[in-house]
């Protein structure tokens, strides 16, 4: 299999850049707000939806909002680290895509958790926003996995009979 094209690598970097900016801004906004972002009705609607499902108190809602803000900021940091790793790999070496895959798995989990309350509250705009983020994470994860598999497919897999059996043994002997 040949190496992944430059367009696919550009898409991976673009998605990582998007999550660095969008989720980094959202995470910083939530963690620096006095009410942990609950004052913004549009962005915190899924927090209230999850809170109503679990019957959270106001302190529980604040803790939940702080948790999601910290997760979003962590994902932004992981995506920024991947962008820096890609820039480092331009000078020589190969990028470590497992870091980005882990961050994108967090994006998928948060998007799935946040789309449920948006569907239940019949908020089409919030469903659209989280679905787009979910689709971006899925595309970047798929391209990252293809890149990882194409790099491993280039290595030849050489196995011989002698590597698996001791010298002088018959090729098949069930009662050794």
C-alpha cells in the first residue's frame, strides 16, 4: 500500500487545528467564567439536559460544567500537541498519531453525550453542531488509522519455516 496523500494529511491537520481553536476557546471560556459557562444558554444546554436526567443539584451542574470544560481544554491541548508533532515530523521522522486518536476518541464521547439532550429538547441547531463535530472527528480518526496502517504495510513481513520450528524437526508433528 502506498503512503497517504498530502490532502489526507492536510485534512487531519485541519481537523486538529479546528478542535484546538474551537474546543480550546470553549474550555478556557468555561473554566474562566464565574459560573463555569452556565450563563451561556446555547452552549450549556446539554449540561442542563444531562443534569435533569441525573437529577443534579446546582452544585452538581457546576461540577459537571467544569468537568466538560476541562475535557474540552484537554482535547484542545492534545490536538495542539499533534500539530506540533506534525511540524516536527517535517524536519524528519514520523508523527505519532496515537496521541490524536486518543483526543478524537474523547471528542466522539463528548459529542455523543451532548447530542442526546439536544435531541430530547428538540434543538436542531445544537444537534447540527455536535453532529458536525462528530463527523469531523470520525473523518480524522479514519484518515489517521489509514495513515498508521499504510506505514505498517510498507514493512515487509518475513517469516520462514525455520523461524517457527527447531532445526531438523519435521514440518508437522503433532506429538512432539
